[in-house]
C-alpha cells in the first residue's frame, strides 16, 4: 500500500507528510471523512512508511524486512483492529491495551490501525479514551472513522484529525475508470454522480 495510490486528498497528504518528515508524530490520528474516499488507503500507506527501514519521503522502499512483513500481513509491530460483527467490542480494546504494555518487537515504533471507529459502542469508546489520554510510548494509533457515523467527541478531541473529502465528479469518474476499464466514460460519470464523489462507494455498487 502506497500514498501513490491516494487520489485527490492533497490536504490530508500535506498534513501527514509534514508530520512524517519533521519527525514530530502525534500519538494518535483520526482519519475522518465519508466512506470510499481513501481513508483506509492512506492509513495503510502511513503504516507502511512508518515501519519501513529505508523510506524515501512518504514512500516505503518495498524491499526491507519491514516492508516485506507489512506486505505479507505478518509484521509484529502492526496491529489491526476491525469490527467483530457490527461493532468494535470492548474486549478488543482491552486486548489492545495489554499488547501495548510491551515495547515494539522490531521497529522503533508500533503502529495500531483501528478501522471503522464509528462502530464503537460507548463502553468500548470510553476504554479507548483512557488509552488515548495516557498513550504508551513508541506507539502511533491511527483511527479510521466515517463522518456518516457517530464518533465520540472525547475521542476526536484527543486525536489529530486528518480530514478526507469527497472528490470532484471528474476525478471520481477517473478513479472508477481506472478500476473498471470495461465501463465507458458515460458509465463512470453516472456512477460518480451516484456516489457523490466517493469512488470506493461507486465501486462497491458495481461489485
């Protein structure tokens, strides 16, 4: 996963580039925006850069042990939390807290991706909040949340928010066309209009 595949999110990329290249990373980020505009792509690209041993700017080298393990999905310092069923459960957050009591295994820092944070019930959210208030060192948490769902204000306030926005119609159509070369321009534009500038949603409609 690479930032090269992120389209139309210049503000988000600028904020993340500044953080990575300056070496002043926040302990927690919230990638917030509608579904299907590149939040997950950016989060996984960020993890790849942070765990790469020889990155060039915002691009991982792709060949170091860190990159190979990220690509194969077995890097010990990359933790991924996804909803179990319809929601992220409090037990998942409790297990995460236990894991973060240990230092990173191989890298200078551990990266935690929490997808669909808007699915958390209040109990799980409050448990996560305690982690955000007293973050263990050498860990970067990246929360991914949809603006179509509720995210606790207390969680938002303890993260650096990286905003993601819908893409212009023509750019949305171009992304759709890249993934669906069988569609003509008219079909791509029609799907782009239906998805309100969210190419991921458009591609899901056609899946």
